[in-house]
């Protein structure tokens, strides 16, 4: 019996050490290492000075502000579809915010944890506007550009077999090469997340008006962050960052008014912004960590609109990414 108790104690201590590992590492390093995409318009792309911008980047900035008190304390690691999960598994990055679909197999076999969905998407197709393609059946026998190592490659085959459509996939290990090939005229269509296709047309096509995204999507593509198994404290921080950004939108807390809102007498706002409740300390953080995160990147609605919404070149509708009160799927767990 004593041996069992000792073994249990050792396991408990080991578990606590694993849970605190990434948070401690980030604090000691004084820098967050964030895995992002190589160049995904609206989500993660460097400007002419090499500064990354996008929805995923804003999550990295908010996380750095919340954990380290400084949104600039981020080193971005640009990853491909092939090496993104390996980079997280090996400890090369602290968190993966690269647009990655959450699936059963990824959750069960990679030794990684899937965080809350921060963007609901679907796999779509882009074609030339003058090609006369009105629906997917019109693409029977078409050459389709698709990225290797993605859910899109698998879903393309599944959908074709289920619906009697014979595609001719042309597979690429880099999205930039795929874009060059498609817009160069080698493929009849290109398939990717619908948001990515909108971004590709905006940034990679010489004349965006020459292309159209078909209205049909063939999958659910819930995008969100990944962390390592056994690192529960860090995984909790990633999850509550997202819920906090949604909660801020619901409560009307913005980057511009966060400091003033921290003086509110509304209990829900006080708990979110750390003026009551001592909630930050439960995660090993300053109680005002969400105040810092919101000041750095804004609430979820601000992040969406700035990067992919109507205020951006992509001009996407909120759709499923609206808050639950407005008919969408974004729903924050309560801060209490």
C-alpha cells in the first residue's frame, strides 16, 4: 500500500511539472514562440518589413500580452502543412496557431490537444469566372490544385468517390507554389478553405475579378490552436484566451475602451478584466492578463473585422463566426 501511495504521489508531481512546463519556459525565455502559416492572407502573412499580420497573429499577440505583458514579445515560426505538427511535438514552438483543421484523428493520434475553434470554415473551390463552371459536377474530369498533407487532399478524394466526380488532383507541398500554378492557368480549379481562397484571389491573382469562388463547400473545417498533451495549464490559458476575446465582444469591451471598462461596476466585466475574482492567478498569470490581451489585439469581433471581415481586403461575412447572440457559433464559457 505504501508503494502505491508513493507511486501515485510521484505521478501527481510529474503531472504538475508537465502542466507547468510551457508557461514556465515562456516566462523564463521572455518570448512566445508561435507557429503560424508561411503566408495565408487574413490569417498570417508578413508585410514588406517582415512584420506578421492576420487573425492568427493577433491571437499570438494577445497571448504574449496576457502572459508576458508585451504583445511584441513574439517570435513567429512560419510552418508548412507537413511540418506544423512536428514543430509543436518537438518543442520548436510553444503553440500552433497556423490555420489547422481540428479532426478526430488529429486529436487522438498526434499527442496534441485541440483548443477552442476560433474560425469556422469549409472547403471550397475557385475557378476562372469565364470558365462557365456553375457547380461541382461541372468539374468532372478537371485538374484540381490541392495542398499536400491537408484535410483538403483527403476530402477531395472522399467527395469525388461519393458523388461520382473524377478529379485529377495536382498536389503541392507549398501553398505559394500551388497559387502560382493555379493562377498561371495549369489547373481548372483550386481547392482550399473558402477563407484561404478569398485571400489567394486578393493577394496572388493579377486580376481578382477574373476568378470566382463557387458557392458550394464540401466539408466542415473548424480551425483552431493546438498545444501539447500533458501541458494542461498552458492548454487552459490558450482556451481561456479565446473565451475571453469572445466574452469581451459580448460585453462591449474593446482595445480602445478596455482601460475605462476596467472601472465598471458590472461583475462580469470586473471578472474578465481582473478587477475582481482573482481569476488570473488560478492560471499562474496576472489577474489583469485579459485586460492586457484585449488592449493588444481587441476583442474577437475587432480581430475578425480587421483581418478577414468587411474592413479587410477579404470582406468575409461573419456567418458562423458571429457570436451566439447574433446567430453564430462563437460562445464564451463564463468567467466565474
